[in-house]
C-alpha cells in the first residue's frame, strides 16, 4: 500500500468510533505471544530487547505524548516477523497482523500499529524521506534505535555479528556507504565497521527531543569504546 494512502487511512481512522475492548487482556496476550515468538533468540532481538524498547518508549511518550496502546502494541510486535528473527530473506508482517486480528483489535488500531512496524527500521528509512508520520511512529522508532546504541548497543552489535559469522574487525576493509535497503541487507563488513555504517549515525536520525538527548550521551560512550578498541588492537597498553 502506498505511503500516502496508509497515512490517509490512519488520519481518517482517528475520527471513527472504536468499539469497546479490554486493552489489558490484549496487551497481556500480546506479551505472552511475543515472549514465545522470540524464545531462544540470541542475536539481540530477544524479549529483553522488547522490554528495554518499551521502557524507552514510555520515557519518551511521557515527555512527547502519543497513544500508549498503539505504542505498546507496536513495540511488543515489531520484531516477531523480522527477517533476522524468522531466518528469511524478507520480513513477514502477516505474523503481527494476523495475531492482532485474532485478538479482535479494531481495524483502525491495527492499521496504525502495522504502519509503525512496516516503516520503522533503519533499512526502510534509507529509501525515502518521510515528511509526516504519526507521533506514535516517531516514538517507537526512536525507542528502538536507542537500544541499538550505548553499552547495550555495543553488546547487541557483536552478538548479531557473531550470529552471522562476521569478524570483530578487519583492518583491511573499510566501512561501506549505505544508501538503500538492498545495500544495507547485502553489506558484509566487520562488526567494528558497522558502528561507522550505522550506529554512530543514529543520534542525528532521532525524531524527538527526549531521544536526541539520550542518543548524544550513548553515542559519546560508543566513541570512547571504539578509541579503546583501536588502542588495544594496535597493541598499546
């Protein structure tokens, strides 16, 4: 579905009547579903990643606003169909969408949640500049990106690199310039180079003031870590 049409549907849906639903039960069922879907996951996209992103999103929304129910559902489900998790070439968005329909979540809510999930990743954002998106989208995207940087971001990067057989560092290679989703999916440099290719760039891609402030601090930590990495790599004590 074209981006402009998706946004139009979301905007129109905000004015429609939403039938009563038990949000607490839906969220509890979603949490259970996600924990099961991500059990055994060891690339940094496990349940604890989801929990941290949810905490980030909560902190951001306290300052920035946004619909808590949509934000929480999007965070809980954003990785269940991720290609890295399901070990396929493409993301499978039907996993999250089918679950929401089985929970009888109103269609307008499903539309909002699926818009976030389908467009929030770093690789997807490489293909276009988004002029407008709902506040909930920006909050979830920032919350997820924050978990990719800082001390935990470093740990997740090396965990994922190891799962893909990537070297820690190969000084004979250079960081690649990534400008499209396809280039991002095909890149095959070392985990160290991934910091320059993506992680150090995220602070300037944050949407909200709250996330930007946190991102600057976490990026500073990563820069110091990379300096120490190079010192040890080159034998300096």
